[in-house]
């Protein structure tokens, strides 16, 4: 029976499943849905109304952590360590990665500067904790790409857009994090887990939040337009 991944263009949890499938070299179909206008067929296979959902034939598997474990149990090229204690440690840091995603959502949804700055501090501290766990690299466990890397690939993708908006200092003075981020962002499975339009879609999503970050983006756009207007006036 074929595998069919029900996706949303921006969902980081969908990206986890797509990266794992690519690393395992498993063929799969992919269908994107609009979470703001969920079709009835999707609600029938997703009890929580969330992506991702992996269909094995007509049997739905929902929740990204469950999907990753199912793929580990049924597909080649394992991404978990062989040792039971090390597997448990990796699962714990995968959960930590989910907590980081929650804080990222708090960062881009912050309603005012005070909350925004507090979220920056929380995120920096979380990444500082991860920095202390990293080995020589390039991946979380050294040379071997694993499920912790699968989880953090979508995390770091956010920062490619955040850093175009401003220098927030979340990843400042974390050299191991920086090396890990570069290794993940350049890995084929991570890069191809989203479409080429991901950055523009994320920017549009962030603008629609009407958050403090949205206001910074609008201010930046206004400055760029003003600068472009001045440059056009001085051209010979």
C-alpha cells in the first residue's frame, strides 16, 4: 500500500515527516490543504484537524511524533540510535524541539515589545541549552543524521526569514548551533521538505498576525519604499 502525506505549506511538523521519508528514500504522494478551510475528507482522517496525516492505504496516522516512530519501525535507513538509552535521550531532545517551536510561535505572535523581548530571551536560553549538548558535528550526534536533526531542520528554517526582518540576537554567540544550522539547511532532505515559495508564504503569514513582529516588517517595508523612491529621484 502506498504512503500519502497530507500537508500544509508552512507546517513544521509536516516537514518532519517529509524529511524522514526522504532520508529513508521512501516514495510517497503529497497533498496540500488549507487549514483555514479544511475539507470534510481531511476532517474524516484527522481527528484533531491538524497536519500532518500519513495515509497508509486508507488507514490514517496522525501526529508527527507517531508518524516518525511508525516510519522507524517499518521503513529502511533507521534515524534513531541503536542503543536504548541514547534513543531515549534523542526522544527527549525531540520534545525539546517541539517546545522551541511553541516559543517561536510566541515570538512571532507577541502583541507588544515587552512580550516580544521576553520571548527572545526565552528562545536564546533554549538554544544555549542545546548548544551545550552538541558534539563536534555536523549533526546533533556527530556525523550521523538522526531524528533530532529532523526536528530541528524546520526550526532553523524560520530564522532564514526572521533574520531578513531584523537582528534579534536569538542565535548570537552560539557557534555550535550556527554550524549545526548550516549543515541542516544545506541537507537535501531538509531543503526540499518545503516549496520554493516557502519564504514568501511565511512572510505573508507573519504580516497577517498583526503582532509586534508584523509592525516591524511594515516599518521595514516603508523604509525600503522610501529609499527606493529617493534613489529613483537622483538617477540621471
